[in-house]
C-alpha cells in the first residue's frame, strides 16, 4: 500500500538530518573534512544557502584530501561562477584541474577554459583546453578538442570580442 506521505513532506526532515550529520562529521575533525565538507557543500548549494556551501567546500579543500578536495574545488568554482566571482572561480578551477582523477581534472580544465575564453584570455583558454583534450579517455577530452577547434588561431584576435560581431565577419 502506498504511503500517505508525499515525497516533499518526507524529504525535508531527511535533508535536515543529512545536514546535521554532515555538520557533526565536519566539526569532529577538520583533518577528515574532505568527504563531509564536499557533501554538505552540495546539499547547501542545492538548497540555496550559497554562503554556507562555500564555507563547507573550503573546509573540504583545506583538509587536503586527495579524493574530495579537488571535487570541492570544482564545486566552489561553479558556485563562484554562478555568483559572478570570476577570479575566485578561475582559481578554484585551476586547483581542481590538479586532481589525480582524470575525469575530475578534465571537467575542471574544461570549465576553466570556458571561463577564460569568456573573459577574453584566449591563450590561457587554449592552454586549458589543450590540457583537457590531452585526456582523450574522458568525455571532456572530446569537448576540449572541439573547443580548441573553435578558438581563433594563435596570435589572431577573437573577432567577436574585438568588434562586437559574432566572429563570422562583417
């Protein structure tokens, strides 16, 4: 027989309990904050508490955990990109790009390249996309290759940024 409680009424207490558990784990030992910091940050980000999410991601990063800190850096980059904090997002994506996990590193270097391209730093974007494309075993490796092909050749300006056009000419 189906439950009379809707998913929305059961989800809220479960999310609050998860938040409490992550906060307790985070407070227990900052040296082991990688896992709880990352997951608390994700939970807070999705619930809209961006300031607290950033704090949780930073706690995960500070733990130095090789598995979780780079993922937290990636999410901190996304959070800061959403908030319009471009320089902070770039720094977070650079840290995440050093991950030992090729998929995570590829995702971070791809996002880094996109953000650098959006800021007009085409040569830095090219370098990020080259790092992404070098990881050919990942889906992001393919995206990095596509992004590289769409950049203007080295030394040429990107027309759409220089003259306000769409890059296809007059």
